């Protein structure tokens, strides 16, 4: 039931990069890939899918690139998982046992609710990471 692919992990890293720029700016794929340590060819596929689903917009040309189509507060981890993962929230129960069906359904609902976290929370994690780095100096 639960298994987050590299594709989703890279997508979140790319969205974090795009969320750190002003709304009127764009980032080129090359910049996103370098900043987030993502293989560029793989990132291209991810960004195209996110654009297709309305998470990103792109601008063509020499000064073009990608930017968020909406604020990170309006994008949840679940949104990204549902776009990029095929069966993370699918039925896990492969039996006719009623008790097990209820158990797996409850588990699926609990996991689903955990994924409702907005990606704007990434900023809070960045602050925590920065504080940790400051304490270790």
C-alpha cells in the first residue's frame, strides 16, 4: 500500500525549489536539477506531468522556465502523490475477511489524512534544518 517512489521525492524537492523564488520569477530545469540534486532527464518528465496537472506553469524562450501555478499552501503532498503514484491509496486487502477489510480501510484513511499536509510546511522544516545547522557549529 505505501511506497513513495523517487519520482515523488524528486517532485517535492523541485516544488520546494520553485516555492523559494518570488512569484514573478521562473527557474530553468537545469537550475532546479542542480539545486535539488535531481537527474535532469528525470526532472523533465516530472515537471511536464506536474504542468499537465496544473501544479506548474512554464514560460518558453531564453528567459523561460518553470514556476508554481498556485501557492504551496494550496498544494498538498496527497495531490502530488495522486498525480505521480499509481496505487498508493488503493485497496490493500486481498481477502474476503470482513474484519481485515475494515482494518485495511481504516489504515488507508489514516494514511490518506497524513498526506493532507500542505507543501507550504516545507518552509517550517527548512527553518528547523537551519536551526539544527546553527547549533552544530
